[in-house]
């Protein structure tokens, strides 16, 4: 695909310049961008990170110092770079972030792996990447000892653009890996990101497991992983971006369905790994509703339940569905077939 060639050329050039961008939360990005754009002397991009990370507009002159002319032309032709509000202003429709958090234990000669996702600010069908994704892939690494050694099939459900699926395909190159999501835009970028990572992933538009073939369901899935939307649906009906809306039960509705329906297609040695957020009420600061409900699911047993961040998305607390919530803790749960 031409799109793969265009993104590949961009990633290769950025790697040659030692480009690095660790994607922050939307709240943090908003603060940085607001400060930069409030001053005419700082509102335009000066670096590759400004343009492909913070989503600041750039002049053509600055872009000539960031990317080669042929890369610029191909990105414009693919509508990845578009015209801005003025004649000499350009915008990137995507961001480029490091796929994994950098580690000092890695060799300096290792080429960075980049991840393509939506520009800031988010829209209803934005392709999300950020702190949750970094914590999710890190948990998949640490939970690896729970998995069968001869893993042959894996599904990343509510995969977005497939960070979990790509990580699994890189870790288990012989396994059949599926990425399932409702967002066609996310699935398209999933294909791009899998290509950049040299990973073999099959992406399917699907409401949870609906698109999984009868043959795969009958054979049983060895591993199901998910980092689903987990922000609670707003009581006033205000729409959330597709990547964030976790439904009822304080945003746990989708997470619980993933486990309950996933049990039905697990193999005898199957494992389910879910990364999600849990609203902790002010009145019951020690009550974890997700932990309680998982213990009642038949057919699987909890092998691990870890709090990965005790206070995530603090900007949600105190209003809307979270009016009586003290904090949102992010957890990683591992369940084994029993």
C-alpha cells in the first residue's frame, strides 16, 4: 500500500534524527498547547516534536528543516499534512509517538519503534494513544509469565489502533493475532502501525467478538487482552469520544462484557488480561467494584490483580458521573480458565 510507504519514509527519517515523543494525556497536551498558542512568538512549531507531537501548526520554512522535501510532498498528497488557517501554515493530521517508553537498558543502536495516532485535539473517532497505552503494554510484558508457552492464538478486543495486538504479534510471532474494534479509522492506522513494527496482525471491524470466525471460536482462543474504553457515560447524555466511552457501571460495562463473553471462547489453557479504570467512591474508599464482579464470573479464576496507577484522569473527578467518586484507579487483571 502507498500509505505504508509514506508512513515508512516518515518513520525512517524521524529515526535518523533520533526523534522522541512520549505522548501525554489529553489534559496535559491541552495545557501545553494552550500556553504555546497564547503567544504569537511560540504558537508555531519549531521542531519535529512540536509538529508531529504537540500538533502545532508550522510554516513551510520550518518544515523544510524538519523533513525532506520528498517526504513533505508525499505526506501532503496523502492528506497527512494539510493546509492551515493562513497561506503559509500547515498542520499534521497525525502524531508520531514512541511505541514503548525508552529504557536505559536497551542498546543505543536499537532503532526506535514509532506509533501513528490522531492529532490533538481529539474528535469523536480519534485514534487514542497515551499514558494508558504505555501502562497497558508494560503490564502485558510483566504478566507474560501467566501465559501458556505454546500460545497459538490471541485477540486484542477494543484494540483501537492495535498497540496490544502489535505487542503480542512481536512477542509471539507464530501465533495468529486478531485486533478487533468498532472504529474503522483506528483499524486503518492499526495496519500502518503493524507494518512499521514488522508485526502480523489481522484487523477486523467488530462489536466485541462478533467478527471472530466460528472456526476460531470452536478451536478456542489462548489469550484475550484488552485496554477498553473505561470513562463512564455522561448522565446528561453528552457524547464521549469512541475511544473513551466505557458505558454504564462507572465505565466498567465494556470491561465486564469482555470478560464474561470472552470466557465462552477461551481454550482450555486460555488467559484473559484486562487493563481498565475503576471508580472508587468517596463513601467507600476501599471498595473496588471490578475486583468484586470478576470474582463472580464463572469459568475463570483471578491469577493476578494489580493497581497500576492509584489516581488516573483526576480531571474527571467531582462532576458528571464522577460527582461522588474520590479517584479512578487503573488496574491490570489476569484471569485463567478453570
